[in-house]
């Protein structure tokens, strides 16, 4: 892979545009993500707006980054891969479990009709909602809550993306998946390598599951009473 010059162009109206384009070309398309809508969304969403100010110059690096509270913003390739696996359509309603910084929700918002995103850590839910609103992602709704239970009031969903790893796929999320829908989720034990899984529900309500790649995500935790 060709090394990327990770300096931004301060003379450009968007000084991060060149870095964002290089990220998509060298980290995402080069690894096999092909959906042109997903690639366009990754080019258009300003990832540097979703990381702490001190880390903005690293926003387009090929790595996850800390966003505080023991959470991370995922590696760009993983965001793109999970999005492509979900096969988003313009009319879809999507649920994201684990808002974090709001970046995955922002990418999804370019590809579907509505995004509903749940975050257990209240300060992150508030900051992500504020960032998404400031940047004009008007079709995203964020709330604080326990993602294990999904968002039953807004179900069913065509797409569910989970950005933290439970040890087993939560039954509530499968139940809230529309027939024909797709659930993308990392599954595995705390502190170990997990499997990124694609769960698909057919029109009769039957599900099939396949493992995609090994990944490492922060654990999905339940809200304590």
C-alpha cells in the first residue's frame, strides 16, 4: 500500500478533503469495499468533526481513536465494511446500537431514510446528538439507553448495526429486525478477538448467520439498575 501524506491542506476550503479521499482510496476501497454509495458517504462525512480536538490530525489514520469514557471511534475500514454488509437502501430505517461519537450514524444517514441511535453513556449521547445537529444530519435521532433492548417503539428496522461486542446476539435486536433485514454485529468474549457477524432475516422470519472477519470492539454492557 502506498504511504499516505498525512498533512492537511490549510489552503483548501476543507483542509481535510485530501486526507479523506486518501482514506477511502487506500484504506477502504483497496481492502475490497466496493459499494459506490458507501464510498461516497465515507468521502463526504467529516470524520475529524467526530473525534476530540486534540486528535483531529489523526482523524483519517487507519486506526480506531479514543473518544473518552473508555470508548472509541472505529477504524474507518470497519465502519465502511459494516455499512456495506448492511446493504443500506434509501428508504431503509436503521437502528444503531452504540452511538459513540456519532460517526457511524452520520455515515448511515447519507444512505438511508432515518437513523435511530442508542448510547448507554449519557455524556456521549448528548455530545453525539449535538455534533450531528450542528453538522446538519437531520435524519438521525439519538437517545440514551440500553442497546440490549433495542428501540421497540420505532421497530421494525431494515438495518441494525451494533458497534460494541456482546457475548451473544441479543434476542431483542433480532426480534426488531424486519423480514428481509440485516443485522451486523461483533460477537465474542470480553477482552478477546470477536467475530463480525451478519445476521439476515428472510421473509418468513427465519434467520441465517455468517461470520465475516475477526475484529476487536469494546464490550457491549448492560445498564445497571
